[in-house]
C-alpha cells in the first residue's frame, strides 16, 4: 500500500530555532518557580494572610455571660439568684429539618410545630427558637443532633419567696436586665459586665477548639437589703387575710425601723409571682405603697396638733369648743361623727374631732401649714429609686381657701403615698426629726435626722397617739399585749371623677414600743366592702398583728404589763372622714 504524507506544508516542515524552545522552557520553569516561591512565602514565611482567611471562616468571638449579683435580706437569706439556663437558636439556612425532626423539636420545646417551622423558615441569619430552657431539656434537644440548631448558655432569675417579695424585688427580663423594683433600682450594681473568648467552630457551628480568653466576665455585685424576711412574711400574710376578710379591692403595708430608717417590709395586694409571669396584669404590677396616692384622712391630725403646739398657740390641755358638732365655713359645713363639747388638744386627737382639728388649723397661717407639710416630706417623692414613685399632691398655700385649709387639717384636699405617711410619722417616733429611708441594710451609724419639731412637741403628740389606741379612742383594736402602742386611724372617701364617691380608704399608722419606739407600721386598705370601712376596724387589727409579731421576732423587750386588752369599741371609736 502506498504511504500517504499528511504534512506537505512548508510551514509544518520548517524546523524551529533552538533558542525558541529554550525560551519557552525557561518561561515555564520560571512560572513554576514563582508559584513555588509564592507558596513558600505565604505558607512558610508570611502566613498571616492565609491564617486570617482561615480564621475568618472558622474563628468566632463569643460572649461569656456575667452572673447577676444575688439579692439577700438583712440576714443573708437569698431573695433573688441567677440560675443557669440555655436558649435554643438556629441558622435558618442550615436548619433544613424533616417533618419528624420538626415534630420532635416542637415536642421537647412545648411549642406548636407550626410555630417552630415558621421560625426556621425566617429569612434571617439568626433566630431564637426558644429562650431560657432548663439544662436537662436543652440536653435532650442536643441529643437529637439537628442540623442548624444550636444552644447558648444564659441565666434566669429565680425568686425563692415568690409573690411575698414581688413588689419589693421586681424582676428581670429575658436579657437578665432589671425591669421593676430593686432589680431595676440597683441594676447597674447587680448586672456586671459580660466577657468574651475566641473559639474555632466547625461548619455546623459546634465549638471544636478554645483559642483564647479575650476578656473575663465581671460578675455582678451582691446587694444586701434592709428587708427582714420574717417581718416581710408577717406583713404580707396579715395584709392578705385582711383583704379577704373585708373583701377589699387592694391594700398596702410598710414597716420601717425608727432607729435607722431601714425599710424592713413592704407589701402590696394584688401581687404576682415573679417566677411565672404568663398572666401578669397591670393591676398586679402596681407598687401601691409608692405609686398610689390617697387622702390620708385623720392620720394627718397629729401634724396639725404638733404645729399648733410648736408655735405656742396651744398647750396639751388647751380647751377647744367643738359643740354643736358642726361648723360652717363659707358655704360649706364640716361636722363630727359625735357631739363632743369641750375637748382638750389631746382629746381632739384621741376622739378624732374634725371640728377641733379645723379650729387649730384656722388659727394658723396657710404658709405655716404648707411649710410643715413640706418639711415632713408630703408632696415630694422619697427618691428610693423605685420606678413610678410619686410625690402626692400638696398645692401651694397661696391657692388655699379657708375651707380647704380646714379640711387639710384632717387629711382631705391633700394626697400622699403610704411610704410618705410612714416616713412622716418618724417625727413623732424620733423626738421631732426624721431620717431618709433606706432600701439597703445600714451597717454603720445612721445619718443625722432632719429636725422638724422640738423633742417636747414630739413627746406630747406621742402621748396623744397613745390615748388614741386606748379605750375611748378610735383604735382600741391596735393594742398589743405587753407593749405600749401609739398611732392614729384614718378613714377617707375616695375621689372619682372629681367628686367623692361612696367608697373608702381605711388606714392606720403607728409605732411601738411607745416608751422607746423601734418600729413604724403603716397600713392602707382600699375599698373595704364587708360592712366595715373605718380605719379602727379594718386597718388597726392588721397593725396590731404585724407589729406585735415583728417586735417579738426582733427581740424587742415589752414596756407594758401583760393584761387583758380592752378592745370593745366605745361610742367615740367612729371618726369623721
């Protein structure tokens, strides 16, 4: 067979010069050497670039939660503590779960499977599936090995006393920041500062290596409150019993150490359980002792008497004509519940005479009364740091009409909070001065008190207040076996729509032992509706129960002989509003 020549073109048959072959070879070898050199440079000499790229893909900086500080009572008993929990989060793009996997996850989280699927279908890079799970539940979720599902360590606040201390302590949100009460007032001290660390994660988001600690967490500081857990429980339980017995709408109670200004107890009803706030309503959240104002009624009469004594206008035994039990000022008429005739200043307080208090007030200038009310803290918040605290209502003296000055003498036309009322009574329990109130335990000597009245005036009013709880006074139900008690009842109509309604606020404020006062207790019962509404019938028994048990708990020695108490109400035990 004849051979065939395929390359007959002169170009194909032409031989290339040797130097061209060598040039190509040199270029190829040079390129290869450049690549090898670059590789050696990047991986051996200057490997930061590739290291940065690698770290950007797998290295992460994660936060380390700081443990929130504990809240304890004055004896060190824990009232609020942070417990470890876990939150389940997901990367929706990676969380491609089969229907059976989604159902298993929803069952463990106690969620509707449709809600879980909705969250995993979100067009976001990060989504929380459920927050603050118990560790044992989170472990069961982890055992499912679901793609794109991750966990985060967090803390949840736990309150051992539950609803008993709810309004005092408040609560935290899901981010462990204070929302109400002490948790909010002392949030900066309690919260601490989170730390951070650098880790390496695999493509599924699991930590495979702990690289380094960037910043250690700064743990929150513990707070020791002035609150006494035993006194707090006594206050709460007796207040609850009183509201149930009198079918009242709401109530509040405050217990103060007269020696230091420390708040030993503060309770309100209705209340709530801070550990389970699923059905929390606004009325339950209200810290009524600090946020609700009311007309204090006859609990203000001792201040009117003290001012009259201090000014030298009257003495303890100065007679005042209160007959015929009515008094007209302008077009308005005020009256007493009973006709008393001539009463001394002391008896005006004992019998709770509106006429007597009004005459004392009208003997003074409005500016004098306003200055006195202002000096004991009415019209000004106590500035404890609680959210929503109000200052009450104390109008300027220049706007007062004579009838308004007269009614303010017995607690109408002025509004206060329960905490203000308790604070103001320090002037009678402390020989004429009062201390700033303290939520925290006072370890050193208390600050100096602010003088308002002379010690002589304070002692004379204290004696009047002792008469008020004895037979013939308005509050024999405030007596305590073994202790001398001093205090005053208050009963006032409620204002609704600018007019007085047929609804009442009953109150009582007092202190004991009267010979050397240690505790001040203020009680307010809102809208009692079980046949009784006077402060002496509704609020005074709460005072007696709480004060007596608290004094015994604190080891305060008795200052009176043990004898049967005379509690039968006399004809004078009913006060005018």
